[in-house]
């Protein structure tokens, strides 16, 4: 809640020298002003100046808004809908809030302390940037609540923490029930939050498409996964019991992946996900070993890969950030420093520099940002600065030293930025907070591959970036991504298989047939596996057929030619649904297309494909949060540096994520706008 604006208005009234405002009494019998016909004014007090209404003061939060007759009352109604103080008071009424309750009704309704505390706790969890206990427990906050409602009694911190845990347990139960009723599967994404040098925290998200075709991406665990052995005994006072310490001492301080496995298995068992889990997306390559070990402990009938097999997808955001490596070329860093000194050396230049900063299209970095992004931002600002002021020395001469960067340095800056732009764009698309479906990432990832190929041909590129190493890293991840990205595009009714073929031939040339045949084979494989009448003999026959249809990469027959005799004949009715979908007219391409809504509306037409789409489109492309896409750490790690117990901190983080998701989610906001 913002208090500054309200306080400023109150102080302004006191400081005015002329025509000091007068608050009109509620029951005025002077006859000077007619009673307003609108019921809105029953919840506002008119503020007069020289006998005329100048503003309206909310009876709940005392915020002042425009009240002149020419301004209308729509803004007053809007304020009542978002007034948090009014919401808390009305939330305590046993009869429940009406659409437009009057102030008199507010006074007569009974106050519900418990309900108000829950509303307050949820609000603080949703909007806080640090743990709620210090905020709620402060004397200033208690005085504020007393001023709103003298009947509201602030509870001790321990009770507040119990309330947070209680709300968390209820929300967990509802989410577990929701997942249990899913027709599709779920995915985990694993991210590490670092706090200092000796503590690591594992953040585990669950991602799935629910029965209303809404993408769900929610943190369900956030636990300590590494404490240095030397410091372990020092953390005893933070732990709730001896068993917690034993767990840390036996498992979680080790670096061999055991903590990750232990947390996931515990979560799988606690959430009954043994037959729901489809795969994992993680930040680290080491977690692929964890995936293989998990497969020994699950019973999932996974049709994406095979029975008891999990799909392992590297986090795209982490992989793209890692393309640059930690060490950047010295020439690039020196160029960045030289440009910055030139742009800010005098007050006149600094002013022009700040003007460029205000117009830059990039997200402003922080002290925790990736090193490549800090350099990219600096060089992009420099390029725009010297483009706008090519003769800066004439506008603001500096005789000594000669600070203007050389043409070679500006050329290096341009080469770096040309390579970085598509990577920046891809990370922005992938880490979008709108929970885009997996098909949304296809073009952005391909653009990075194209940019790396073009950059390798730049003059003197070896002084700017190690393009060869970047290409190698990209190709290693591309082999893990391309099949599933392509399948997601096939399941986009605007593009289907023809678009994958087009992009593959544009990007891979002679190697395109290899990618196309792999995608086609997997699509038919998945369709038969997801069919309601699937059985083991059918799968065995299909596997042999698919194997026969694959290219040997040196053979003479293309997949299209070889597959037609098997796929298209009238006798193969099991593929009728898939062939009808692939042969149907493409959906229009526009910014308002909602792929989730399309599949929801066409589930009865393509029932088997809808099951495939629900799982493929739900694959998480990234493990980190949207806020930390360009940063080395997640900002929420600050939650862990509080005096609350680890259980309360975990509940707070999970609830913060869940409440924000619930507030942002409604059916019209969850489609893919990939272009």
C-alpha cells in the first residue's frame, strides 16, 4: 500500500495559505449544497474551498480524489473497488459484501478478526519483498491498523507464522487435489538460489496445463540443499528439530546430486506424482544424472519418452546466458570503459548520456546481472550515443585527453551487440511472466543459431567473442531442444508440420531432411501411444515401423517417400485423426490467437491429439524466474535472510508465488502469442 501520496495530500491541505479547505460535515443542514443523488457520495466526504467542492475524501482510507462536478464520479467508483482498507473492513462483515455497500452498512456489520487477519496476511504475502513477520509485527504497522479499525487486535509474530503455515497447508491441499484430477501430466523445473558462498537453496516448480487449459507454473518447494560442512553446526539454532539437522548432516551438504534427488523423491511421494511426472527442466547438466536415478523410483506411464523414463530438458535461459561464458574479451571490456568515460566526462556530455539512457529499449541491469548483459547494455547505449552525437567533440570540446573511442572500438561494440541482441530477445521471450506455451520459443531459439552463424563471418570477430565456442555450446543444447520444440509447433494449428519443414530447410540446408524425418516419426509415435486403445503389441509394431521409416542419414530414400505407403492408406484408420488435423486448413495468424483456447474448443474433434498437446505445450523451457532471467541470483533469496524458521520461509515463498499466479490467472490471459 502506498502511503506517501495520501500523506502529501493531507499536508498540502494544511500548508495552503489562501482559501483553506474545509471538510464538509456528513450531516449538513445549511442548505448550501444539495445532497448528491449518487450513493457513491455516502462513502466520500466532500472537501470545500471557498464554498465549492474541490475534492472527495474516502471515508475508509482518507485518500483525496478529484470531486468537482465537471469531473464525474466514475473515478470514485473505481477507487472503491480497489480501496484495500474498505476491502478489509467489508471482508469482516458476516453478511458478506454487497456490490456497493453504504458507509452505514459498514458500521453496522460485525467485525470478523480471523477473516480480516487472513485477508491481511494474504495481502502482505502477495506484495512484500521481504518476509512478512517484521512488517506485520512493527509498532508503526500496528498503529496503522488500529487507526483503521480499533477492534483489530494485532497478534504476536508466532501466531502470524502459524497463520502463514495454515494458509499454506490449505492451498497445498487444494493444489494437490487439482493435480490429482488432471488428465495430463506434470513437469518439474529445478533452480538453485545462491546465498553467500556456503548456502544453496533448491527451488522446485511444478508446471502443467489444467482442465480449463490454463498454464500453471507454481513453486511448491524451496529448501536448503547445501550447507558447507565446516559451517553446519552453526546453523543448529535455525532448525526446528534434531531430525532436520540429521537430514542436513547426512545428505544435503554433499555436492553429488543427492539433495536434489532426495527433495524430488520426497515431493513425488508427498504429492502422489508417481504416475503424473513427465520430465524435468534444470539449470545444471549434473541434474541429468538425478533424472536417471529418479526413473528407478517412479511408476509413470510416460508416453513422451517411454515407460518409466523422464524427459530431461536443459533450462534455455541458463544455456543462453552461458553462451558468453564468464570471461569476456579484454578488448570489449576496454571499449565499454572507454565509451563510458567519453560519454560522462563533462556535465554536458553526461546530460546527453542520461537522455540516451531514458530512451534505451533494454531492461536496466542490476549489480547482480550477468556480466555479458552488463557489457551489452553499456555498449548498446554507447552505439546510440555516438550515432546521435557523431561529432560530440564539436558540441562539447575536450582538449585533453582525447577520449573519443576509435573506429575499431565502435566496430567491436557493434559486432558484440549484433550477436547479443537475438540472445537477449530469446531470453525475454522464454522467461516471459505470462507462462507462454512451449511452441512460443521455437523461432527465438532458431534466431540465435542464425545470429551465431552470421557473427562467425564478421571481420576481427575473434577480438570480440569466441563464436566457435558459443556455437559448440548452442549445438549441444539444440540436440536436446529441437525435437520437442518442433513437435510443439506441429501442434500449433497456425503452423503445423509445413512450417517446421520450411524453417528446417532455411536453417539447416542439406541436413534438413534429418530433422524433418525425426519430427514426423515422433509425431506418429506419440499419437499411437496416446490413443485410448493403445496396447503393447500395437506399440511394438509401431516402433518397428517407425524404425524402418527413419533415414539412415546416408540412405537414398526420403522419409516422405517411404512413409506415405504406411501412413496414408485408407486401411490405417488409427491415424485418421492425426492426418485430418495435419491436412486441415491453417488457423489465421494474428496477435489475438489463443492456442490454449483453440485446443479447449477442439478437444472433442481431436481427442487424442488434445492429450498430446496438453503435455507437449506444458514442457517448461526454463527453470529460473522471469525476474532473474538476466541475473545470477533470484531476488527472493532475501526471504531466506530473515529470523523466521525455514518452514515459514518456504511457506512464504511458495504462497507468494501461488497468490501472484492466482491473481494473474483467468482464461483470457493464457494463450500463446508467438509470431
